């Protein structure tokens, strides 16, 4: 394994660890992690790297972490928060892009001329990448949340790993097709673009297949609707040996 391969694995471990660590706190921090992941994609997603002998872009792990954080939101706080995450993330990316473009447009004093030129070069590409990631995120996450909720209902709370991997695999295919087509079309040969797309998709699916068992750490579901809050407490989720054993309804 080369340096890039190890760095990608390190990104995956740090990203998954960050999601799990903030999941223990509250939903706002999980939404914050989603925003950070999307902003990172907008910032560095235009960088093409070589991992495991194939080329892809540098933002795949960040996007996979966004999906993982979304599943934690749904499992702990209910369906409403999954849909809320879509527009929360979209607003964060749009705000970042607007503020970054305004900052780059400001006339520099000359003392930081080389830095100003570097910023202008980076953000001349970042706008396209950010808009591609924004559209891909809204479309794929809408499908992702709906499919995940359907599978959650279909499997009646069981097969958590399976529904996370299936929902992610379908939604990530849609995301990859939209993002890579918009971000790199016309810049790279078609054959090259297909390899980048396929490698990125494989990285995201592999990440979710390995990270999905972390969802078994969650043992509380909280859903608020119409002034009624229900809290479902589960035991032995890691073993997944039996269904919920205690339910408390608070009015």
C-alpha cells in the first residue's frame, strides 16, 4: 500500500470517529458534522488522487461520513431529522460558496499577492465543484433518506447493517453519476472520468459496509410529533439478538 492508500484509510477512521463522538452529544453537532463534510467536498473535491491503483477525487470519504451521520440522526432522532439534514447541508454549502466568492472578489492590498492569486485559482474551480456537490447531495440524499426509512419500516427495526449498506449503495450511485459528470465533464476524457467515478463509488460503498456496524451503538430512538415524544430503549443492540424490550411514552 502506498502513502495515499494509508492516508485515505486514516481519513476514514478519523471521519467515522468524529461522527460517533458527536453522535453521543446532540443532533445539532451531527448536523454540524454533515455541514463540515459537505464544505470539505466543496473545497477539495476537485483534487484528483490515486488510491489502490486507480484515480478518484479527494472528497469520497467526506461524503460517506455525511451518509453515516444522517443514519445516526434517523436512528436516534427520527425521520424528520433525516429530511432536515438535507436542507441544513444544502444551506451550509450555499452559504460557504457565497462567502468564499465574495472574499475572493475583494481587492487585495498587495502584501499577500501570491496568496490572493492562489485563492483565485482554487476558487475558480471550487465554484463548479461546490455547485455539483450541492445538486448531487440534494438529489441523492432525498433518495437516500426515503429509501433508508422504507427499509427501516420494511425490516421492522432489524437488519440495520443491511439497510444502511443498501440505501447507501443506491444513493451513492446517483450521487457519483451527478457529481462527477457536472464537476469533471469536459475536463477529462470519458474513459478517465468513468474510472474516477467507479473508484469513488467503490470507496464510498466500502466505507459504509465497514462503518455501518457502528450504528448498533445507538440504543435510543426519539421522535417528536404533535407534542408527543416517544423514547424507545433497546438493549443488546450490538448482538442484535432480540427486539425492543421497553417502551416509554412521555406526554
